[in-house]
């Protein structure tokens, strides 16, 4: 068994990626455990909060992490039942080259968020432009507080106006895919683990 396969679950050892181009960054087990811990941290923040909390999942990438994150909260509490909503954003129109982030669809109304605590949930935070865009949307709708949880937070050395509240994993500028993150089109988005492009 090669080093590439060492930490990859048996069910995924057919390697849907080229091991000369990609390597495992986080295994399926590591992703699962990190999401469990993120759910526990969220309960500590929101379960006893006086504010009504809405978990705002950013589509498309955030849906993989967001659904498992919400399930993790539910599995660890008999009293907290996470409320979720969705905003669809786009930043990588061709799957690899970053463009200007924009809102594709916001399934929100002022009445549903005004005066509430909103937690932005996404797969990855890189330059932070998408976060700035969503924060601006929420501020315009009169929310009381905004927090955020992401699966991966990249450290690109760029100052950010809105720091992440909780991140499962830290990464530099590596190009990642899997667990909601895509390469080109939908390539690798639905892998249950995270891979990293070699040399990035």
C-alpha cells in the first residue's frame, strides 16, 4: 500500500484523483471528528443564548459541511434544534480562477433575520471577500450578531474585516478539494475527505 493510500478509508481506495497531482490533506475520519467538535463548540455558543440563532449555509460548497454540522449539533443536544437558511454565492465561475464574489440567490427576508444571531457556515474561508459580501447583506437586514464557522480557514496573509469564529482546519494557500470544495465544475466536491494539490 502506498503512502497516498495509508490514511484513506478502504471504501475510497479506488482513488478518484491522480495521486501524482493530489494528496490527502484530511482523512474522512479527521473530517468527521472535526465536524463533531465544531458542533460541540456551537452548542456552547448558541444553546443558552438569549438571541434566536439562524445558521446560514453558503451554497454550493457549504452544503456538505453545513448539513453535517447541523446534524452534529442535533446529535449532541436534546434541546437545541438548529434552524438553517441558505444563501447561494459564486466566486469561482470556472472552478479554479477566482472572480468577484456575488450573491446568486438569497433565501432570506428581513423578517426572518432581523434582531437574530446569524452564523455564517461555509466550506472554506480564503481571501474573505465572500464573507464581506454576506456580512453586508446581513447588516442591511438588521441582524443583531454575526458569527461564522468554516471547515477550512486559509491563511493567505490578507487582513480580514470579519474574522472566523470557529474553523475546523487551518491551511495556507494550498488548493484543496473534497468535503464541499470543488476543483473544476463539480470535480471532487463530494469526496468525504479533503485532498490537496501537490506543490500548492
